[in-house]
């Protein structure tokens, strides 16, 4: 990241990350630092290397050069990767899918019932507890996958355009749920998207990938101020609404 963000203690530090796939450079000397409880939104067009960056951070791909260091206070796995295809246990109920992450962490059953039940209610799945996963809609599956990811308490949550396949109303709801629960759980997150509105909705710090290179921004104002991001108009609209000067 640029500016003061580089000076903070980091939950994630990426230095000199480079990788080629099929003989083509995908990431070039990527450097970033993410503080604990921040959500870094990485904006970029399809094929710019966003998913590759997440997979390198997650350890799913081995970079040609560079290092990735994850710290933080999560009690579960080092990192957890979530994309448009939620990986759920089809033979288990909605509640048992959510509870699985807690039981893997050795949480007492009373707390399993409480914590899983609370998040399933917050995400609107309380009426689906006994259903099997195959009975859920795509949006419901995505909500369930997000609940299970939060309950796993990873040090770093990696979200690869997780809401892209949802309809506009469900997507907006999931963005709101994400903001609320990421704040409540103090999750450290990288959230990649190509949608400028979504980037402003979920991010606290921002970055952009272009031709494999990474540019970091300290805050929304700096992010929106770069004409290359394409978010200025959306940001000005949000600011007008926030200050009560918009709405026409």
C-alpha cells in the first residue's frame, strides 16, 4: 500500500510477489501491507491477475519470486479462500454446515448452538436450518458459505468476487451483511472485484491491479481521486448522499 498504510503493523505483508502462468507474466513485483481488521479492496478488470494474487496469498499457487507473511489474531486457519462457487457439504443441513467450522475449532456445543444460530439469523437463514444444501438458492448458499468462513475465524479472509453471480438486490444485501460482520468480527480481508460500486461499498483501503502491477491507496478519497480507477462519479454521489446534498 502507499502512504501511511505501509507504516502500520501488518496482518499481511507481501513483498516482491511475481508469477508467470503459461509463460506469461501475471503479477510483477507486487508489494502490499494490510493492517489487522482492514478490508483491502483490489479493483481490476477481468484477467488482470486479481484471482492469481489471492491464490498466491492463500498458498494455492507458488510464486516465482517474493514472500507472503500472514500474522494477526485469528484462532482458525491462516487464510480462507471464498469465491463464487461456495464449497459446502451437500449431505449436511444448513445448520450443520455452519456448525462444522466451530466444531473443528473445538468450541463447546452450547457455544456452537449460540454462535452458529446467531449468524444464520443475521444472514436471513434462520428458517432454512434443517434444509439440505442442495435445497438452497445460489444466494442462500453464498450466505451460508460466508457464515461458515466467519465462524472458522481465519487470520485472513480472501474473497474472490464472491457476490458476482448474485442478483442486484441479493448482492447489495450481502455487501451490507459483509460490512456489518467484518466489523463485528474484526476480520482482515482482501476482497477482489471489478465492480466500482462494490469496491466503495465494502472497502476500507483500496488497491488496483493493472498489467500485473499493484497500486495502493490510503483511503476512498485518494482512490476516487485517481482518474484511472473510474470511481470518482460513484464516490461523489455517495458523498452527496452522506452529506444530505444529493437525491435530486
